């Protein structure tokens, strides 16, 4: 079965979540919306009252962020990680592993489109794709949207997480797990790549963050990417979900970029804002040949029309995708800094932050108009 099309914005949260409140009366008429859009009212914060439950994200030692929850759908522990699936009030249903947000209903499309599509649209003929991680099935959904794909092998460590996502996160996978081209493997991604002898056109790494000694630590090192490179066909592309990439936390992304550059000649960072991730999110695309600045927005739009048609994508357009590869002066400076790379068996101790030396900056003297 082909992956069904992503559903349009629902009137109420999906998956049997409580229905959205009816629309309040307003002293003006709401303008009509295009056919696939509808209005949705946020719950009245006061009506939620004292019984609120929160999930606190503590990925940053200096900040905590509380997500108010409407309902806990599942809470438990697998042999590999703690799992929480809950309906948040601001972001819809969310998957949280080991206390870290993995994706949320309201913005998972932008995260997954931007993870998968820049590589899939650019590759001339992606036939065999490997996804490492990607438990929700949305990375698989975006991959299988390409008719050129013959096999999409998804290797996730945790069968229990995948089963929970299959049951509770249907708007993410849209049936992609049942597509005859999907091949599901429950194994450690690093071991799989070291022992596999197949070749792939596109490799997508969508594993949990590089938490200290977490289950995905060995999927971020130079040694891993060296193995992975041997599994790529000519024209192969690798894309990696590459951690928070903001001025609050850029060190792991920049070190990962250097790590990929130690293995591949062409490596580019791009980023997008994902509200439920509380910051700008980074991705890295690596290969022997792909230089994003050599592809125009119009080229990407043509590839979208040819490969996916006009209705599949919710966010990505040619010009938008291109803009995500354009960085401000400070970010370009940080990406160009030499520094440590990620190696097997070596703890990552981030280098110190680089600050400006305080000085009174004089206004630029410009020629008289
Ligand atoms: N978007 C996410 C993020 O921002 O971190 C990644 C989402 S996806 C749910 C992460 C998946 O990585 C999980 O399903 C987890 O089981 C899987 N995973 C963790 N370590 C792994 C490993 N060593 N090999 C394969 N999959 C792994």
C-alpha cells in the first residue's frame, strides 16, 4: 500500500484526543478559509484549572521548559529508554524519549520534510534508502512519498517504541509502515551498518540526540560515518538530524559538522525553527558532490513537481529550502572554527564559548549622501 497522504489540519487533535473547544463568539466575522483549512479554538487556560500535568524538558542545565499536558497517552520504560506519549496544549500530541522531545503533532511536518526532502529531491534517482532511527515513521512517510524508491530500510533500536508510535502516532506515519517497500529492522544502527553489505542511495540518520552514553552515541562519530560512506552508491547523500543549532547551544552541532567534514568533502549545515524543540534545529547533509548553493530555488521547485507533485509538502518550497542553508555572519564564523571532532570512546567536552572582547564600537563613518 502506498503511504496515504498526510491529513490536513484536523478540527480536533488526532488519535482520540479530547475534541477542541467550540469556536467562541467574536465581534467580527471570521473570513472564509481555503478548502483544506479550518479554524481551531485553543482551550480556555482557566478551564484547565489545578489538575494540570506538565512535562519538564531539561536538556539545558540553565533552563527548564514546562509543557502543560492535556492527557498522558502512554508512559513507560522499554529495555532502552523511558517513553512518554502525551497530548500537550500548545503542540498537540508529542513523543518524548528519556525526557527529550522527539517530535510533536503540530510541527513534525516541518521537521521531517526538512530532514528528508532536501536530499531526496536533489538525488538524481534515489532507489534504496536507509533510515537509522526514525521511530515515529514520519521519516519513512516522507521517503516513501518518492515513487523512485524501491526499498526503504528503517533500522530502529527499539521495537516497543516503534509499536507505540504505530498505535498512537498515526498522523506521523500515515500507514508508511505497511508499504510493501518498507523494510523494518530492529537493531542497533551502528552494528547494522558495520555488518550490512547492501548499498544505498540516501542515508538518513534520525536518532535521539547525542546524550552522554545514550543509545545513539556511536551514531555521531567519525568511525560511524566512515562505515556509512562505504555503504553508499556513487551520488550517495547522507543527511543527519544534527541537534540544536542556536547561539544558546551550538557546540555539538558544530563539532558534528567538523566530524562529517573529516569523512566527506562536501558538508553543509542547514536549520529551521521547530517550536516544540524550543529553538532552531540543525541538519547536516554530506556527500562527495552536492553543493546546495549550485541549485536554485526554481530547480528545487521543478524537482518537487516532478517527484512529489504539488500537494504533498506542507512547508518546503524551493526558496524556503535554499534560505535554510544561508547563515548569518556569526554562525558562518562558528562553523568555520577548528576544534574537536567526535570519536569513538572519547567523551565530547565542548570547547569554551568565544565572546567578543568588550570595546566601544564607533559608528561606521559613511560617505555623505
Ligand atoms: N527527531 C528526533 C530527535 O530530534 O531526536 C529523533 C526521533 S526518533 C523517535 C529517534 C529514534 O532513534 C528512536 O525511535 C530510538 O529508538 C532510535 N534510536 C536510538 N538509538 C538508536 C540506535 N543506536 N540505533 C537505531 N536507532 C536508535
